C-alpha cells in the first residue's frame, strides 16, 4: 500500500483509470523484481493479446504528466517536510550507475542508513560523467533542498576542484573522496602525494586550508584522511582521503 501522500498526489495528476493502472504496474514490479517491458506485459492480467498489453504499458509511460518534475518532485517535497525540519543538515549522495549499456547519474538523500533516490539523468554515453553533467543534475534537485542545509557526498569520480568550487558558491557542504595519487600543498610550492602522508589503519588526520593538485590558483579546501582500524585482525584495503569544506573531522 502506498503512503497516503503518494496516493493523494498521484490521484491529482492522473485519471482514475491511469491511477489504477500505475498501482497495478507497481505491484507487478514488486513481484517480478525486474524493470523489463516484455516481462511486465507478460505478467499483466488483462484479457488482451501480449502485444496489446505491451503497447498499453508504452502508452501509459508516455503520458505527459508522468515525469520526474510533475510526479516525483512534489512527493519528495512532502516527504522532506514530513521527516526533516527547516535548516536541518541533509546528506545527499551523487553516484553514477551502469545497467548494461544504460549509463545514468543518480542523486539520493541518505536517510535511515539508506539512499533514497530523488533524481536520475540518463547520460548519452558510456563511462564517467563530466562537470557539466554533474552541475546540470544538481541544478535540478537543489530547489527541492532550499530550506535545508546540504552536504553532498561523492566518490572519486566526482572529486574535482571545479565541482567543489561550484558547491562552495551555492553554500553547499561537501565530502568528496580524493584519489590517493592527488597532491596537496603542505608548504608554499611544496606538494606531497596523499599516498605518502603516512596514513595507516587506525589513524586519521584533518588538514585545513590546503591547495589540492599542482595547478596554481585553485581555492584552498580542507582534506581529511581516515583508515578504519583493524577489527578481528582485518582492516580495509586502503584509507579514505576526503576533500571537504566542513570545519573538522567530527563534522
């Protein structure tokens, strides 16, 4: 059963028959656990031919109201106002996922130790995203989060000075994982590779106001490093280096 605020919004955007049809599709997806048009059409219990069932699903998915902006974003806004307070710090994760040859960016809110997807964008290529694609995706969700403090979490693909500067200009906190072969300026014109800072299991550090990479003129940020200690003789294979504008390791 969908939450009441889901039901109310879907009813406001869809006709009665369309609303009932989306409930059927959602139920089928939970049963077959696979997003596949042919399998959905095969499982759809309507007394018409398979091809007609497939075309009906296609027509439904092409409805002008069935968009992220019209269907999903209002639900996300209601969910946020229900479970979060104004000015609360919200952790938002950006990630890229491959489904076979489908490549897309995903933006999620970290809530109750889970990632709650709020937006995705298909990429017209395979491989890593670029700064323009990342900024475009983020620009779609930031209006949803205007009443909250935001901290963006990103893996090594998203750790660029350009993205960090963009987030800083928006007033957004960030924790972006650095590659261990990046350099930081420890003294004027003296750069050292992160991998040579002596981080070992059980240790952590926080360096404030350093330039990252050897390119001149970049804004200074903070760099945190942490390598989880051994548990029962086993430790993670490597430590993490984080580019951030938070003020301390505890933040």
